[in-house]
C-alpha cells in the first residue's frame, strides 16, 4: 500500500523560509472505489478544511494541491507530498455498531522521531461516529457530510506532519479526540445547502 506513494517523486528543493511552507501536493488513495459523487465532495471539503487549518497554523500550505492517487501521472515531481489512504467504507450508510469515543479515526506513524507524510483514515469508524442522524440524508448530503468529516481528520493528521509534532490542542483541528461536532462543525448549513429529493 505504501508503495503507491513512490509514484510521487519528491524533488530536491532549497529550504523554504519558515513562514511559508513548501508547496504541498496531497495525493489521496482509496482502498475501495468511492461512491458516485464522493470525490468532488471530498475535494471541496478539503479546500475548506485546508483554509481552516491554515488559519490555525502557518505550517499548513493554504495553496496545497489535492489530487487523486489513481490519476497520478508516473514521474510527477512535487516540492512536498502528503499521501492519504482512505480505508474501509466511505459510504455513509447504516451500520450495526456505533462508537462515540475512543476510536481511532485517523493516524500517522512516527519513525525514528520523524512523522512520515502518510495519513491513514478509517472511513468505517468515521461513519460509525457520525451515526444514525446522518444515515437518513439524501445521497448528496451524505457525500458532503462524509467528505467534511474525512477532510477534518485528514487536516488533523496533516498538522502533525507539517509541524512534526505529536502534540494536541484544546480546540479546533488539533484536538486529541473528535466527536460529531468536531467532524461536522457546520453540519446544518452543509445539509441545508443540499436539500432535495432522496
Ligand atoms: Zn492527533
């Protein structure tokens, strides 16, 4: 799985000044085909979450480019890359179990003290945390809600990578634990915008 990351070449670049992070390319891979309409929703959600995270920390490149891993051209050269792996079921559909706290929604790994630029996201667990109130939504709304939650988890982990710090904050994207309100801070607006037939 991690092999896929080697499709993206990391070009040697001069050290960027601290205030401006290197131009980052985020490459998103999915274990399973995404539901129809989920990719555009995820890209839109990531744009919003990147802006929110960049407001919290200068370490996040607000102009980061996001691309699908399955559409990466071999030999692509980038300044810096972050690879995201979506695991499990990214369909927001009724599930038999529901978790509310203490589950791992996303993770990064630290090797020899350095946090690798690989983000893992557990879509199934995210769906379980979002829970029944979101299962009754129409397809567009479910895509948007799931995409928003995935994007928030990605940005949480990305901040660990960008700052090279495992530290957590008390508020916002860096909180150690995400509940439904952290995953979907603007749920009502999101859902209202996509109101339509089921
Ligand atoms: Zn964390």
